[in-house]
C-alpha cells in the first residue's frame, strides 16, 4: 500500500475527527481508508488513534506522528506544485475573514497589493470578531490572532501580535502616570469584552513570573478600535495591539505607560481547511502573506 496515501488518510481523519469523513474527502471507501490507517500503524509500530463508534482521538504517539505526517505531505505538495505551470495566472474567488481592526490597520493594504498582482482573483473579505467554522461558512482563509487554536486546526504561523498600555497625554496629565501595574487600580481602564476578563496580565522581570491585576473602567467593547477611540478621547487607559496604535504613538496622540512590564503576546495565524487540492489562488495568497510578514520591518522590530 502507498505510504503517502496512508498518511493522507491519517491526517484527514485526525483533522475531521471521523474516518468516514476522511474517506469521503479522499474518494475512498471507509473500509479502504481503515486498511490504510491500519497499514500506517503497522509500519510505524504504534497505535495512532483511539477509535469508538462515534469519534476518533489521537493517542500520544499519534500527536507526534500527525506533526511528522503533515510535514511530509507539505514537502510532497511543494514538489508537485513545482511540476505545475507556474506561469498560469491564479484565478477564482477567495473568501477571507479577520477582525475589523486588523483589516483596517494592516491586512487591507496587503490584500490590495495582492489583488493588483493577481487581477483574475476575486476576494471577498468578511470582517468578523468571532471565530467562524470555515467549512460551514465557505471561508477559504481566516486570519486569527490567538494562542488557543482548536486541536487539529490547519494553520500557517505569520507573526506575533504585541500590545501596549497607553492613554492620551491629557488623561495622564490629569490622572497621573502609573509606575507599576498595581497603579492601574486607581485608573479608568478600557477593557476588551472577550472572555469577560476583568484583569490584565504583566510579566515581572524581577521574579520572572506573571502577575494579574484587576482593572475596571467605564467602557467595555469586543472591538479594539472602539477602545482606541475612547483612549484618544481621554476616557482612560487601554491595552491595545501595536499594529493598531503605532501611528498615534509616533504622533504623540497616545502615550505608552508601563513599558518595562512585558505583556502577553499572541500568535497571528493563517487558518484554512485542507492542504490537499489547494487552489492556486489560495496557495499564492498564503505565500504572499508569509513573505509580507517576514519582510515587513514592523513585524520584525515590533517591540510592543
């Protein structure tokens, strides 16, 4: 039996949580897919999946094998891609989703540059603050800023999102500048509504540990652009991503405080549904995004 096909069956089954769905995706019968999976377990000498009548779950050996198989299938895909006619122009429609703040601050310009380079690709951008089911909502690519991707998610890491604590100079002149995270207890803090959090985390460089400081304030929102506008208006202090406020910090409209206290960082990921049969347009967009993030000085020097 073909080992690469066996790896495809295993990867699809692990990502979809169903051997039947994996078989349908690959155009195989369930019995044939089961034999491929058994064959892969035989040649590796380990059990890869816990099977029940309703679900599949990875064994500890399966988790490591999944990463290895994905890597080998990636190599195969790149080799096959080189055999295709690279001169052919990407075409078709791509549906993309990301947050409004990230699109307006960065992604929109990148997508515009991509569209100029590949005019036969039509791009539909959905600005959403929630995490979507890519299959159900027919999304080709989602940009997610998080450290908690769902198990089995297929994602390409793009960069790191850093944040700063900032406020308008007028607010700080009136209320004072906190010199430690505990100083925030005496300030109006503008909070993100995600996860119903009422505290901010800071890293103590002296004790090399994370501390949590409770915060409160007059405004909560699920969109950081709202918090940015409130900070600019002098309402309070906000924790905001650097991609959103770099211009205002340079201009002096916003002032960074507690710069010596590191904040949590989040990964920026390009999330998509499958590595198999990837449209040329999506593959070129992923490559385009990877190059932009790896060569943009902001993401390389973003100290937050």
